[in-house]
């Protein structure tokens, strides 16, 4: 699929388009991270794609390419504790808005991957946008790589949870560890059913 969806919008009024996407919505722990990217109109790179379609090595390389070529880029996160307070959709929106506000260059339009946000600018939430628009794919890579780096740091702090291996997703290994050790406050998302279920089970043991 060609990642040129945004090209249809460039005009005398729309010269700079900000793409925005998040990473970590489905994870059981850690923050949700959003990326926002403004790319040059004529930017093209075969490596830029939906972050889920790239290997970790490819994502890291693409991350550097985006940093070097973007007109502006930013990432922001919302913590697990705040996700529990305002729910994951609102947390994703908040992270996106924070990332967009952090951009140090003006933009005339916003494209996101499916998530609708409040804005006075021209805007479109595109289903599977990270596989259609280069700027959204770039934002997804910046968010994913940043979140992976956060997971590596969390892994150093909580080595017994092996976060570097599962990145917070509900894999078999992760669920086995979670069942054994239980969730940690401030790290895990207690509003998520698998975490809540194990937490309640652990509480009943005491």
C-alpha cells in the first residue's frame, strides 16, 4: 500500500501536515506514548511504514532517519496511573494533543490513525492511517521506538518482570510472571481486566 494519502491535501492553504499516532494502548503496563511528526512535502523513504510491520532493527533505523529529516517531531507519554483514571482512549488522545503541542513548527492540518481529537485545524482520523499516510507511519515509529526504550529502562528497574522481552503486552511469558509476582502500583494498569483479576486474586490470599 502506498503511503501518500496526505499528498491530496497539500495546497496554498495547507503547506505543513502533522501526523500523529500512539503506541502501547494494548499493553498491561507502562505509559501510552504518542508521536507527532511534520515531514517535508516531498519526503519519501521505503523504510517508513506502519511500525508493526517493521522489525525492531528496522524501526530503530527509521527512527534515526525521521529525526534527521523531519521538519519537526515530538513524543509525549501518559502514565499507567493516569490511564487508570481517565481510560486508555482519553489517555491516548491526551498524549497525542501533548505531542502536537510540543512540535516547534506550525502546521496547517492534522492526520491521526483513527483517533479523533479536538482541534480548530483541518483534521482527519484515518482508519489504518499508519499504513496509508507517511506522516502517520513516521509518528507511529517515533512513538513505538520511544516506548520500547522506556520498557528497556523499566526492565532495569524491575528485572524479574522481563519487560524488555514482552514490552508489556499480555504474552504467555508476561502472564506467567504477572500471576507469580503480581502487579506493581505505578507500573501496571489496574483498570485492565487481566491485571485487575490477578490483583483481586492476590488480595484474597491475604
